[in-house]
C-alpha cells in the first residue's frame, strides 16, 4: 500500500510548494547553490585544448595576407590570431592569452594606437623593422623581445625592402573578461625614420650586469626596458646550460630595476633544450603560449604529442602536464599568465616525474 502523500497545512502538496518556490527563485534572477553541478570541481574544467600551429602554414598565410590585405585605419594591423579549437571560435590561444603572427611588408607602416591590453612582440623572421613605443624607437631583430605595455602608444615601421614576421601576445582575453578594454587611435603624422640603433630605454636600463641609473625611480607597473636582445638572451642561456646537469636551461625576463616580471599580467621566459634532453613533466594552473624559435622537438601536452620545428607555436591549457624532448638543439620563447595567479594567491604547480 502506497504511503499517503504529504500535504502542507494550507492544503497544497509539498512538491507543488517546492515547484512554486523554484519558480519564484528563477523569476527573482536567483539560483540555488544546492542544485549547481560542477561549480566547485576538484580540478579546473578545461575549455582550451593542447594545440599547435605549424610555422609553414602560418608563414604562407601571412605572406598571402600581405599580398591581398592593405594596412589602413580600421584594419591597421595585418595579424592572424591563434584560435584554440576548444574556445568555440574565439580568436584566443587560451582563455587569458591572445597569440598571433603579424606581417609587415617592405615600406609599410602600421599606424599608432594604444590599448589597455598589454602586448609583446617576439621576432621570428626578417630584419629592419622598428617599433615606436611612447615615442622611443625600438629596433627589432630575430630573437628579440619587445614590450608595448598597457596604454602605451605604439606603431610599427618597415623602411627596408624585405618583409618581417613576428609573434604577438596580448592579455586581451583577460582584459575582456574584466571589462577593462579601452582603445584609442593615434594621430596620423610623419615620423622621423632616422632610427638610432639603441633605444632610449636600452640606454637607460639595458646596460646589463645589474646596473641601472642611480637615482632613476620606476613607478609604472611594467619594465622600463622595452627591448631584450637575442644576443644577451643567447649568451645567458649558454652560460646557464654549461652548469646544467639535465641538458636544459630556463630563464625569465625581468624588470632590471626591480627583478619582477616584465608586465603584471604576462610572464616571459626562454628555454633551451639540448638534443636528446628532456624537460621534467610539470603542470601549473594558468595557461601559456610557446614559440619554437630554433631547432626541433617533441612536446607532450596532456595526452597529445606535437612534433615541432622552427616557428611552430603551441598552447598549453591550465593544469595540463607538459614535457619537451629535443630532437635537435632547441630554443623556445614562452609567455604565460603566471603573474596574475601569483598576485591573487591562486598559483599552483607540481612536477609529475
């Protein structure tokens, strides 16, 4: 015999009261916590997936864009953004990082603008281009890291006769998620193309050996040094590798005046892996985008294996294990959102081997 159905004192069955309650909650634009599924997972649920973009394809399409797409206001950067297949068609490499390849043809100028998302350039191929950062002309060559921090005016010039390609990274997805994106076009004006080989930022803060101007006080949140030259990076990697017992070397680019990350939202690092050597398998929350600058390697990211050659780019999602084994001596540039997680006390990392 079935149990009698409970009836509330006012004569309404309890289940009807529950249904009415949920309807009232929904109409008030509220949601009860006790019916939420997966809101507090044991590990971060990942939308982005491990993925690699081949340089051969990137370069071919960038060159075609140079033939077909002009640079003018409204579309003043010839950029192909890395679109992670796990992010539903968004032009983002990871949920917090924009990665892209930019092409600038001979004699072209990408006009001045500024925006709150911070940006950086890592040069892959070509020479002769320079970037004007807040009025300071910064020459660009392969292997150089060039900063264009948040809300700084910047424009790109190619006075030479060969095209140039470089990797762009921005914290644009992060800034968008915080409703913090602002943009402004600069004035269209003639710029002096007689560029000094050394920028003002390098004259002041690029002396190396831990030397900075005696009474210079840096108040902005980003590095006052806008260019980190490949010759210096290469030498530091070689010196570090000499003392390495693993055949690997890793260096972090820092503000020379304070030793902190070059920008508050993006960490930049360089990694060298000797032929036959392999990095430890590690994972951390927060994501990263990598560029294979030289050599070749196999990257194991989660359950995926990617065979990498010079120029190939790849994305590592949050909390996804990664290891790299070099088939030839290889150098990698990496940018990540690690400073954000550390500043918020949310950083977590571990080695798995």
